[in-house]
């Protein structure tokens, strides 16, 4: 982080001062922008601070929301797929930190199919979500089943992730997928939770031996 001298980089002036960026979560988001980032600020977060996204001579600024004494929330701007930018902060909109904490842009993930499409209401089904744009090294791949279940997913390939269903009420549930735990994509894919079929009795109970 910064303290003291000034340095110019293109149209952006960096000033060394006591604030700095310690971490950014999530560490990746979609190229569409709009990812809500929690930014941990060294030296304390203040009201009316600004976030800066970019590298080299290309930078975009967005307003920050002061959420605690050490945290800011910023919304990412649009970006280019498979690119990385640095996230910096400013207290005056002109002079920015230069800590180089990175944020990565991913392609939009799209879920197009499920295998299998049904399983027991008790859970335990290994559910494979098929699609495209599933990024290797994604920070938090998850499946959302229905409105309440968010399940850890395992990345298999750019077109496949898998998760294990938890117990759910009998009936259909919508399945969506996210690569960062925040932005979900799906096409209204439905997984059916079914009751177990049990044998109560067999009729007739006797018969000829052969």
C-alpha cells in the first residue's frame, strides 16, 4: 500500500498513502460485470471511497459502499473474458493505491442439461450439470438446487461440474450453477426428488413349487 510520494501512470496518478487493498472476494466474476466484491482495506475503509479496476493505461472506476471499518463493497465493471485486472481504492477519486490485488474475468457459465434428472428425496445423488463456460480454477463452483440448497460443486471440465444432492421435499427443483458462488446461470433445469418405492406385501403369498 501507499505512503508518501506520488507517481504517474498514464492518466491515473498513484499516491503512496496509508490505505491499501488486502484482499478481494470473490476473486473472479463474469465478463458482464456486476459482481459484488467485498474489499478488505488496510488502514480502514471510509465513506465516499472509490474502486478502480484495470491495468496499464486502461482503468475503470466504480463507486464504493462503506460496509464496515475495514470493508468496502464495489460492483465490477464489464470486462474481457479470461483477463485479469488489478483492484485498487481511492479516498479522493484521484489518488489510488497500488497493491496489485487481482480480479479475474470469466466467460458466462451456461447450464444446459442434468444427468440424472431424478433421484431420491433423501439426497445422495451425484448430479452432473452439463453446459459450457465452466472455468477451470473458478473460486467457488456451486450448484443451487431449489431456493435453499447451495452445494459445493466439483469442476470436471469446461462443460461439466458435479455435486451431491442433499435431502429435499418430494417434487421438482430448479438447478442452477455458479463459478463464484454469486452469479448463477440456468435454463430452468428441473431435478425431480422422488420417494423410495418399498415392497409392503406380495400376493399371493403362496404358490406351487417347480
